[in-house]
C-alpha cells in the first residue's frame, strides 16, 4: 500500500492535466518493500523476478560481509531491484526504478557492478 498523500497528489496532477485537454493516465508507482527485522536491511521494488524479456544483473559480496543486489532491466530501463545489506546507493536505486530510468548510457558500468552511475543526476 502506498501512502495516501503522494498517490492523491499524483492523481490530482493527472486529473488537472486531463481537465485542460492534456490526455494523461495515472500510473501507480511500483511497490517498495523494506524489511529490517533480521538485522540486515532487505529492500525490493518493482519486478524482482524478471522474465525472458529482461536482463538481470546480480552481485554477491565476499564471505566477510552479507550483501547482495539484483537489478532487473527491461528494454535498457530499470524495472526492478533487490538490495540486501547496507548500500549507500539504495535511495538512488529506488528512485531510478520508480521512474523506470533509461540506463543505456551506463549499462556497462552497471554490468561491472558499479551503482555510482545511478547516483548522478
């Protein structure tokens, strides 16, 4: 369930645009799940399973730390993510998935395991 105010504001924006002749459709944001009860933060957003039409970029840490991440890409756009452990880029990843950010220009950086490209901008 999403918070009431952000959803209401987004729906009002679409309604106002439609009222003045700009045909728009409300698109609900992808669901975000954050678990902290086990001492390791786990965050997921959007499509976390992928399909034959998606590309999945996954990374696991060394045995010294417990961290994992997976990005799901569809048509060179971020469609979902799973982050386990502490990642300074978590909010940037959530924002990028929520906006279905186009990542063609930074795809090789992401494939190399570097999320810093998602923090720029």
